[in-house]
C-alpha cells in the first residue's frame, strides 16, 4: 500500500470546510483556465494560419515561375514566356510539386452603368483546377470554355459587383490599353459568377477570365503565357522548393513564393505566433504561481500533521510525497477541466461558428479553429511536468519543521 498516496487522498477529498479548501478550488480554477487558454490559443492560431493561407494559395498557388524582370512590380502584367518543355520538366520533376498551371494577367478597366473601375484580369486555361476556387463562388457558376476562339465569360468579386452594380449574367465592357503603343481595345463579356475570398487584395483587384483572351489582346501566339503557378503537396515546403527551383532554372527565369508576392498577409499571420507565445508564457506563470502558493498554504495549514508524522517516525521524503501527491491531484483536476473546456469551446466554434469577426480586418467572417491533437496532448503533459517540478520548491520547507514546535502550533 502506498501510504503517502493514501494520506494525500484523505486530505484531498476531505469535505470539511477550511481556508485551504477555497485555495484548492482557486488553484484548480487557475490551472484549468491556463490550460484552456493555451488550447484555445493553439486552435485559433492554427485555424487562422491554415484558413487564410489556403485562401491565398487557392488563388495563386504556392510558387510562381515567370520571366525575370528586376525592375518590375511583383503584382503587374507579366512579359510573355514561350512554353518550354525543358522548363516544365524541371518544375514537374521537383520533389514536392503537385500541380503546374499556366496563367497570365492583364491590366484593364471594367465599365458598367457608366461607372468604371481598374482591375487586373487573371487569365486561366480550360484545364485549370477550379476545385480550389469554386468554394468562394457566391453566385453563378464556373467559366465555360466552349468557344473555339476564347471564352466571353468572366468572374468578378462581390466587392466589384457592388461598386459597379453588376448582377449575375450582366454584360460588361472591359477595356484594354496596350503598354507598348497606348492603343485601346475592348470586349463585351458576360458575368458568369460572383466570388468572394474575403481577402481585400484579391477582391478589389482581380477578375477571372480566359487566358486565350489575354493572348488575343496582347497579340501572343497559342504557346505564350505569363508564367506558371505551382501547387505543392505540403505548403510548409514553399521556401525550400522556391530556392531549389531558382537554382535549377535558367538566369532569365525567376521563382518566387507567394509569400514574396503578398508579404503583408503572411507577416500578419506570423505575428499570431508571437501572440501565442506570449499567452503561453503568461498562462504558465499564472498556473505555477497559483500552485506553489496553494502548496505553501497546505503545508502551513497541516503543520501539526507534519509534526505528528515526524514524531511517529515518518521521514521528510514520505511527508514530501504526501504533499506532492496532493498537489498533483489538484494539478490533474485543473488540467482535466481545462482540457474539456478548451476542446469543448473549439468544437462548439467549429460546428456553430458563434464567434464572428470583421472580415475586412481578419480575412474571415467567423473565427476558424484547427485542433491538432498532438499539440493539445503536449500542452497537458508539459503543464503537468512543469507544475510538478515547480511544486518541489515549497516542499523544501518540510525539512525545517520541528516536530515539537509543530505539534504545539496553533
């Protein structure tokens, strides 16, 4: 029989009202709140980073390969590149590459109801993987590429549709101005769908259309495009794949990760890691201080018991174990309540979305959560280990307790 554990249980489950009982409940509450806060922080940070990143990647892929132009803005019309089997082979054989698609962009002005707005037309091919963007279609359908010349359909954002009072199936006029000689041409195009990503950088600027339309307006042949957008198997490999492609491609080609194209979005996401770490430190300190204080009070309140146990021949190690077991029970209770509360709130948010956000500021309308179970388990285990190690400190006080004085203690 484990005598220390038996005595610890008798103390822990003693229903007699005392000041230490209030302190124990307070310590359990503090530990549970700390664990809950850490679980919620992880889930929400993971959710934000995953959801917002996927929105960016769905629209532009993970890596862009195009003609190298040092003085040109990253978000601008591309100079034409000739379809090159050697380049495509290098890209497709790169480990981690899942999908490769052609694209091009063209500056334009869209006009409807005598109102105009500057846009950037992103041209895509019939073979474009639409499954990534279809979830953001609010109205209408995906583009049809049936016309042998080029598709006369486009997708516009809800923000643009609201500004120009564009409705589904409306015909709009899109004007194109040549960068070389300033000549102007236009096309009458039908609005097949209205999308919304929630990312203002996309919604206020881009419309989607046929790559063949851009080729025709620019005077390109059927083998020319603006570049390749590349999707990876694991987005965590973006930096390594970008660097490896840059080393393998000829000097006149460039390889850029989407993080370089839209750094402000990813810088904002990286700040969430800093917030997460700050919350972790604060919550850990709160839990440790509360438990140390709790154990000190328990030892002081049980001073007579310590004196009697010593008088009966109990050693310091046995008495230490009693209080460590007692404090461990408090810690486990707090961790258990925090685990259930944190995971419960995460699941409630996941399936109900009761926490709403300003989409213009956070890129999402409801707070996204992503529970990574190994992280949740790591939080619980690390909290238990850190708290247990910190509880050793107050037990050192037991050595200094004199049995005679302790028994006389009031």
